[in-house]
C-alpha cells in the first residue's frame, strides 16, 4: 500500500496535476452555486476538456476537483439563499439557512467547509484501507435493505414534527411521496397521475420543487416583511467557531464521516440518503434541548449532512474503482470518462494500473485540502452576498430560482409550474406546515417504492422483512430512531426532571 | 375556520381524488402478467391515499392537540405587509415565464431584473439598468457559450 501511496503522490503532486485540481475546485465551486447545476451536470460538461488532456490521471484529478468543488458550491446556495440545487444539499439548508438568517452566514459556511473537508478526507482514508473488501460487502445489500435505509432516511422528518405539528409533518411527507409517484415510474413503465399530459411523463422536476418550496416562499416573505438579509444583528463575515462549538461538532463529524462513507459505498444510495440519514441519526441521538434546535439553526444539524454527503461521495468511488459499477449518476459519468480514456475500472485496476488507482485517491486528499484553503479566505466575500440591498437581492434570488428550474428541464412550462408550486408553498408556510418533509418524501419516495416493489416481487409478499435479518435490523433501527426521543422524554418525566 | 384547516380541506380533496384514481381507474388497463404480481402500480398510491386522507382529517377535525402557532407572518393581517409588492413579484415571474422564449433571454432577463427592483422601490436607473444588463449577459454567456445549454438570446423575429 505504501508503494501505491508514493506512486499516487508522485502523480498527483506534479505541477500540471496540481493546477488541474486547483482549477477544478474553483470551477466546481462557482458553477455549483448556480441552482440546477449539480456535480453530475458540471462533470458532464467538463468531460470533453478532461479527455482532451489525454492523460487519465490528470483527467481524473481535474474531475475529482470539480466534483468536490461542485458539492461545496451547492451547499453555499443552500445556506445563503435556501436554494438547494441538488438533492444532496437539501438537508444542509434545514439548519444552514436559519443560521444565515440569524447573522451567522460566515460561521455556517465555515462549518460547511470544515465538515466537507473532514468528511471527504476521512472518506478517502477509509477508501484507501477498505476499498477491496468493501466492494463485496456492498453487493450483499439488496432492494430490501435499500428499502430499510429509505425508511431510516424518512425518520429525518421528526426534526420538523414539533408540538402540535406531528400530523402536519406526516401529511407533508405523504404529499411528497404522492408527488414522487407522478410520471412514468422506472419499475412499472406506465404513466401514473399524468392526466394525459406529456409534460408530466417524466414527473415533477426536483429543482423546480426545491425552489418552489424553499427559495421562492422565503423570497416572497422577504418582500412581505422587508428586512435586509444581512442585518440580523450578527457579523455575517465572521468565520470564527468557538471552542465549545468545535467540541460539539467534532463527534458529529467523526460519526458522520464513517456512516456517510459506508452509505456511499452502497450502489444507488449516494449523498442524498447519506445526508438525510446523517441528519436523522444526529437529531435523534442528541439530548432533548439540542433536538429542539434542529431545523432552527443547529450547528450539529448543519455539520451532520455536510460531512455525510462528502464522505458518501468518496464512498461511491469504491464500487466504481473496484468493481467497475457506478454507484451514482456522477460516478456513471466518471466511468464513461475513464472508458473514453481507455481505462477499464474493475478488480484489476489496482493491479494493472496502480498509478491511476492511487492518483485518484491521492487527488481526493489534495482536492479536499485545496478546497479548504481556497474557500476559507473566500467565505467573507461569499457571505457578503447577504449584504446586497433587498431591492436588488430579491429579484436576483427569484431570477436564480427561475433559471434553476429552466436549466433543469429546458422547458418554459416548468417556470409556470414553479410559480404555481411556489404559491402553494407560500400558503403552506402561512399555515405553518413544515415544508422540508415534503421534499424529503419526494426525494426518497421514488427510490422507496422501487425497492419495496422489487422486494415484494422477489419474495412474493412482505416476508422479506423477517426473512432477511439485515432488513429487519435496519427497520428496527428506523423504529428505534423514531421512538427514542419519546422514550427518553417519558423516562425524564418519570424521574420528575 | 383557521387557515391550516382550509388547507387540510384542500389536501383532503386532493387525497380523495388521488385515491379515486389509484383505487378505481389505474388498474383498468393493467396487463394480465402484471396482475399476477404481488405489487401493482397502484399498490403504493393506494396506501398513500389512505394515509393522506387520515392525516388530512386529523388536521381538519383538530384532533391533534397543540398550541396555535403564528408563523413569522400573520396571515390574518396580510394587508399590514407589502402584499401588493409580493403579488406583483409573482405576476412578474409569470410574465417572465411567458416572455422568455418569444422575447429572448437577454431582453426578458434585463426587463425582469429592472422591473423587480422597481416594484420593490428602487429608482436609481443608472444602477439598475447596467447591473441587470451585465447579469443577463454574464449568465447567458456562462450557460450558452460555456455550458452549452441553449438559451435564445434575442427575440424570435431577430433569429437565433
């Protein structure tokens, strides 16, 4: 392994490759801030440039830099504008945006940068050590286990089910699940709830719904009740994290780096499930007084999904590099790039072309490090976006929500749909219906139904739940995560606390 | 009746309509081989329609106890806020959606940004117009020329 690390370092630290990783991180960060352009689209756009380099190591190093940069860029628009452009950063907006509104934008971005760095770096270490053996474990996960993981992910909605809000949070989740059933399902291949409209065949666009439920109502509320987003009392450019805050988030980052990585290893799971799962787990194991902070600007609530989604991105390289199976859309595009460069990922990659295997792993370390040192000095300037006067900032936010929806589908009808959903989102917000559960349900709904249906078909009924110990175990964890806060509250009440 | 109950009523109607499609119409054209499977395309929607209906009823009938929370904006006193500006901004978004293709990206976007700032009370034209033009031009260049996603820059009568 040491020899491999040295080969990888030698390749990754050449002047050309260092320039690639720095350029990739910068491009990824800035383009990733545009809602609607997630890592997958940016990497796809960068592929012709990467292939033209002719050197597989340099190409992969460039793409890895773009990948990490895009994830961080996506988090920035989630935190500052409540406009998550990709599903993997939705959970970051739950607490990141409230922090920004409390005048802690600089701190929120710093926590996001550090958590991303830690998640990515720990993920790369785990990838280096466990990649070969994990590839076989990943194959033990079948649709029944994936279904269980989605159920655990859904338990994240507990953070939004406060006093008198349980039915509302559950109803929003069900509504999200219902919206996910619209269109041509991947498993059944028949249109459902489309009303004969061709535009609905592919279902509702994620970006459209995310913008309509998060960014648009927030912007309209700022119109209704004028205030400049930067004048909430805090110092928006302040990056400092206190010692107590660092102590509070350190265990969260540690846990989520490992958990996120292992979720990422599973083909098809990816950063989205890892971020929701990370949020759900951290919220449900937190002490009661800290649980109440989740969804209102908790630093743990921000650190958990940020760490988990980065660690998961690294984890998704395990099936790609060791088995040649792309575990996510992004790694599928990377696989295409590798094949175009005459490299065949799989069990023999590590033996036949160790310089590529190790250069990719080393570039992950370097990419994460470069991203941190590039972004920390930029955070005060990025956070200053919130200091732009309201009269200019609000039209810009609305314009970016429109662009996000338009780029995603390249269809002007999508813009009308965005406004219609946005009006519904505003009405729901007026009546205090929590909106994040709707998006959680929508994102997890499709995958949940597919995996549930596959398991039912394989086992001829619900017997997969008790016949597969791993599924049963995951579902028990999901039930415990939902019940744990209630049990803890009952015990405290019994003790008279 | 409180707003959340009105919304629950609307959602109840939506769930009932969704349930009607799932229970009574969706399986009509199901192929015979699909009918032998344990899960049908309507299975998951059927469960969701029951859950949605039950939860809407819980809210509509006020079965869940909890204090009434007023959000950051009290919808009962909407006229105390800048309601006109909010409605105009939403109308402006609809106008942008309708004009984007025929008027082209550059004109529509510049007009949207200038009109948006104007609605919110900005009157410094010498700032508004250059900022909007610069933004529209930069975004168009980035999206079309760098990223290769087609955005018609000019009105339809001036070609592509």
